C-alpha cells in the first residue's frame, strides 16, 4: 500500500536554531519551511522534519543516514566543515572514522548538536 508513497523522516532536536545551522549550513540541506512544529528540509527529495521535543534523550544508535558515492570524499568535506567523526572502541576504523563492514561496505558516524547519531554509507555492491 505505501510502496508508491514518498517517505517522510523525522529527527528530534532540543534547539531548532542550532539544528538549522547544522543541517542547513554544515550538511548543506535546503530549508523548505520553519514553523513552531518543525524545521522542514529537503534531503534530496525526501522531506525531513527536524522536530523540537522536550527532554530529548538521544538514542545510542543511528537514526538517519546518507548513502554517498565516495565516503572518503564526503568525510573529508564534512570534516572541513567542522564535523567530528565518531570512533568506537573495538571497531577497526580508519583514522578518518570510516569502518569497512564484513561485507565490504563503508560506514562512518557523526552526531548532530543534540547527540543524534547520523551516518554516511558507501555500498560497494
């Protein structure tokens, strides 16, 4: 039933102003609307609602991610914009934070101003 319906995604935040700076200026997403209920951005055709929530408790897992053709280039570009990539203990990540999965895909993680975990992935197959 929903196979033909566009997906809309949500990211909870505590500070919409800081979120706007990050998602618009750092990540390069286009703001479509801002109202008391959400900062709405276009994520390459997907509507992303960055929604203020009281008492936000960031989760310890990835809540949103982007597929990129060249993870090293994307990591370098975001690092140049001030993004720090997360290094996890026990994972064999490269110096730039990129991890090669057992299947050969590449993943890197970072957080937004609220501590929400976001990721980049390059699929090799």
